C-alpha cells in the first residue's frame, strides 16, 4: 500500500513542506527592509547558510537570496517592511534522511516598531541546555520560544529570558541581552547557549569604539541587579531598553 496523507480527511497533495512541518527542519532570517536591504544583509545570508548546513538543507546562492527578497518586497506598496526569509527543506519524510531540495519562502509585511520605549522581562519557566546546537541558529523549530513567550505574556511581561542548565543567563526568545556598569558592558558568551546576533556583534564593536570594556562571559541573574542600564538587541528593533525585569522589585529609571 502506498503512503496516504490527508488533511482534515481529504487527500493532501502538497508535500513539499512536510519535512519542515513535521520536524521543524528549516532556517530563517528576519530583518527590517527600509527602502533597501539592511547594511548587514550579507551577514544574514552567511548565518542562514551556516544554519542550513547544520540541518543538512541545501543552501542557495547569495544572488538568489537577494533576488527572492526583491521579488517579494517589490509587490508591496509599503517601503518600510518586516522581512522574513525561510529555507524550507523538501524530501522523503523518513526523518533521518537528508532533504534533497530547498524551497524559499519570503514574508513581507509593514514594519511596526516595538510599541514601547522600554521592554519588560521575566525568566522563562524552563531551562535550555548550552550544548544544544539549535540554539546557535535561527531554526523553524521554534516551539520552545513560543511557549516561553506565551508564559511571559500571561504574566504581564513582554518577553522571557532563558537560563541554561547552570542557571546562567543566555538570551530572550528573540533578542540578545546586555547590561552596563560604569564603563563595562556585559553580555552572555555564545557558549552559554545562545544565538550570536548580528546586531549583538555590531553593538559590541561600537561599544569598544566608544571606550567601553566589553565582557562576554557566564553570568547569573544576580549579576544584573546593580546594572546602570539593561537593554536587548535584535535586527528588527535595534536596541530596546529594559524597564522592568522580574528579578527586581522596582522599575528602572
């Protein structure tokens, strides 16, 4: 008997995206497209390619990457856009097998900046493990972050901060985290189990140019308590100050 797949009882013919649907086998990049590609677009392509390699997904050329973005954004009347590029694997649905093809999906919608001047954070209700290679790429296997984000929202916070198996700070569900004490800027190191964000890299570079000592290391929640400033970063929203962290009893000025 041949394989039968149904959706709501009807034969399901569209099988190209089944591996991504079943296993979260896909990688993506998100960024702001404001009248043109962002200045770090090559870094987005490089990171996506590295993520695809880890998952055994066939990569695409940089020219194709840019082409598919352009062909999508040109259809929009908006000039300032949120853009998400996703590499979707295609292949046999036996999960150990390698996919044999890649499909490219691009999502473009009007960019909406974060609606607050400050973000509020809580601690995720479960921990991540620093040895997990998926923490270092942007994968469509996103359920862990969805659960943590919903938890934060239900508690009245904007986002959740993950701790790893050692209780060390890693990142939020969608951003890297930094804090400043005097002329020293701190951020968790990548080996704690987090994404090496493109904006994170830019902030570290700029901070050093401005005379800050940058310390990438292993930190616990109590290490943030006396910070002069806490902020998070990602490619969509840049830098957003943290106004409330539920480790603390008071709002930050």
